[in-house]
């Protein structure tokens, strides 16, 4: 009987050489996101960031973590991983700006069944692009190979972001007042929420292929619509806060739970949000999901953003200034309601 050779990590499902190659492949793209406060490069045990205490003598650090959810399954099926990193950054940094914090840096975590350096580079390239859009640094990260636990072509990503604001400038429910105008920022697609329902309706119930037209006569495919990268609102919001100081009282990031499940988080107990969304059109993809799945309107509203990615509560006498300041961003915006007396509820 032949002598059995000694076991190796590679035999067990983890390729250290491939992991090293993946790190080498992303060094330049990570460096492209650097800010002056970043100290050192990737490869150490921790990322270093020198907080500017002259600009923020009384700093408050704000943190957020999130993932991309089952949008990654669409990416896997389509073999397209270049934009899911943008979604990851959006989900993290757009929570920070809801409090008024400037995103400073982000770290990512990539878990795979088997390391493919090209795929890792594609994913992290998207993360870096998102960080450039958000004006924050990709300070570090981790790639973990879960051989024997995840399928070889399966992947999951998570992010952790940190921002800063000056103590006393925090946005939120305590600043919201009766008569505030609600301004919505448009979302052209699903962003990263509701994909379990979207996949069930479009791919399972309706039996569509990812390369089919998204709807009759559409130039975009189902994959194009489902992988449409998230708008990153943080630079738009930071520019707005600088241009219109004091005008914005609170911001809600419309993610899982839709407008009802997110706008309520910035409402005082004695006020309601009366929402009327006709100023921002509902993108066609939502109508197709509702039609093909016979999804009830209230279910659509509590699962998807329905074309509204952010809602700002703004002082009534500053609403026109805010809308004018948003024009250069290129993100469509419109008044979509007001703050009225109530009990902390959202009324669509």
C-alpha cells in the first residue's frame, strides 16, 4: 500500500498563494482611495488614520456596518462582480451622513469558497470606486477563504465605515419640527434591498433569464436592472450641508423596510410624516416586480425604496434653497411631503 502523503492547507481547500496574489492585485486600487490622513499602506495588522482635530476640535466618531445581501447571488449568476463593491460602500457611508457625519474610511471583508485573484480584484475594484465616489479611504480589509464551507464560486462581502462630525451638529429626530418639508432624492433602481423577493418574482415565478430584456422593448437586460449600482449619496449630502448650513434637520436612508420602515426612525413621537411621492417617478423595474408577482402595493412599499433613496427633513423656509443646491449634483430631487402633527408614523 502506497504511503499517504502529508495533508496540506491547499488540499483542504485554502490556497495561500492565491490569497497572496489577490492582495498583490489590489494594492494599487486601494492606494487610489487614499486621503491625506491615511498613514502607511495595506499589509499591516491595522489601518492607521490621523484624525484632523484642528478641523474637529470636539469630534464625534460615527460608525456603520452593512453588506449587499442577496444581490450577490445575481452577481454570481451573471458572472459580474464589478459593481457590487459600489453597493457595499453606499450601504455603509449613506448611513453615516444621515447623522451628518463625513465618511472618513471604510474596511471591507470578502469571504469566498475559493480565492480567484481576478474576481477578488474585480470586487475590490468596485469597493475602491465606491470609496472614491464617497471621498473616503479604503483603509484595509480581509479576504477569507472558506474552503469546504462555501461553494467554490460563492462570495459574500461586508463593510465597516467610520465618519466624523463636530459634537452638537448631529442631525436627527430632535431637530425635526412641525411644517418641515420632506425632500426625496431619486434612486434609479433597487440599490441593495429586496433582492430575495425580486429574484423570487423575476427569476422563479416569471421564469426570466438574466439576459432577457428587463421588460418588453427594454434595452437593458434583467441582469442590467438588478445589478444597477447604488447611487452613493454621501458626497451630495456633505456638499448640501456645507452650502445650506442649518437647513437640513434629519435624513433617512431608504433601505430595507422602504420609506415606512426608515423615515419613522427620524420622527419625534409627536409628529408624523405625510408623504406624497408624485414628484419622483417610480422606476419601471418596480412596476414589473409588482405586476409579475402580483405583489400588493403595501408590500412593495415596505420592501423596496420605490424610487426614493434618501429623504431629508428640511426647514420649510429653506426648502427652495436646498432644492437649488441639489441641482449641480445631478441627482433628481423633489418635495415629497411635510411633517405634521401625529404620533411618529409615516403616512403614504
